[in-house]
């Protein structure tokens, strides 16, 4: 779920649609992609947007959150203080697998044969010389899991309610972190922030603005990736064999699209959540 923190009928509709899609299927992993409680991530807003909105899910499934810009209004990543950090206990010392980050701002965990990594795109240093980037390389190099999913709030590619060509946080994550992720064969990157659904082709090596995308260079597979269409994407575990990028920030509201980013095969300003049955 991304940007689900509106605590209103839209968020409830997304919750109920997921719940009714396959009621007999157990939810294994629950990710929140930031902006979990509008408008400022205050304690009372978390009560409305999370605890009162998802009481049944919270009883049965662990919630793994990312920090969004609205959550960050009342949180401080350097001191790990504020409602976001008070409410969640996140694995700063590798309690759930991976390498210890020594902070709750960014962390990793293992579930089954998947290694999950959560980054802080809002407040923590996003430079290649920063501690988050250095930890990320250590964590990626240490995992032996066959699947790697990485999530944070600000998407590296989007033409939804925010433009990845001009937003500095989105640009930083694309330019500074994607080369490292693709070097280690990351399979899927999930983000919110844009109040839409956007899903990329299987791509590699595109770190510039949208007008620099070259299908002959950056497309690993130009099919639709659907089992009932062109077929699922296939890749080896070697570096630079392609990653899929998804914006799933419409779990509480939608906004008009600015256009279609050329890396995207699907773009829609539709309420929803993203899951794998």
C-alpha cells in the first residue's frame, strides 16, 4: 500500500477490495510505501489511518513501513524520534535477517526466499558517500536470497502526481541508488508518492531524465510481462539483467497524471493496492 494514510472512505474501499479479492488467502507480507498517515504523521493520525483502518490485518500480519514526506513532518531520522519511530519497532540490528543498519530509518529483512530492503528517500543522506548507500552495498552483497525487493517512498521514475525529472529526491534515488541495485540484480523496486499506479518494463541502466530513455539500450524485455499476454519476464541472477519499477501510491487517493513515463508499460490514476496472490 502506498499513500494510504487518508483515513477516509477511499482508503477503506482499497482495504475492502483487497480483503474481498481472495478472502481465504493468508497475507504473508504487508508493506506500506510511505505517507502512511496524513497530513503530518501525528500520533492521532496514525490512530485513524492505520490502527482504526486495519485492525484485522494488524492482528495477523507484520507491517513493514517506509517513511514518507508526510510522515516525516513529525519524525526525525537522525535521532529516530517522532510518532513514526515511536510507533514502529524496525530491525536496526539485523533481527530479521540481512546486515545491521544500526538505524530504523533504513533496514532489511528476509521472508521465505525473498530479501526485502527498505530505504529512506525523504530525510537520510541520499549521496553515494552516505551511510545508507554504504550499508546498502554491504547488505546486497551479503544476501543469498534468490529474490530481492527494495522499497522506499519517492519513485525513481514517475509522471504521476510528481515528476521524476524535476523532484530532487526522486532524481537522487534514481541517479545514486539504481546503479547499485541493478549491479546486484534487484528484481523489483516499489515506491509511492505518486498517487497513481505505474509499472515499468524490465529495464536496466537508465539513470537520466525521461527524454534520455532509449529502448534499444535500456529495455531488457519489451513485452508486457503478463502470463496471459507476452509471457512473464525472465532473468538470471547476474548483474544488469533487468529490474521492474512500480509506483503504487494510490491506496488512499488519486491525482491526475502528468503523462506517461517512457519506461512504463502501465499507468493509471486508479485507487488500489498491489499484491501477489
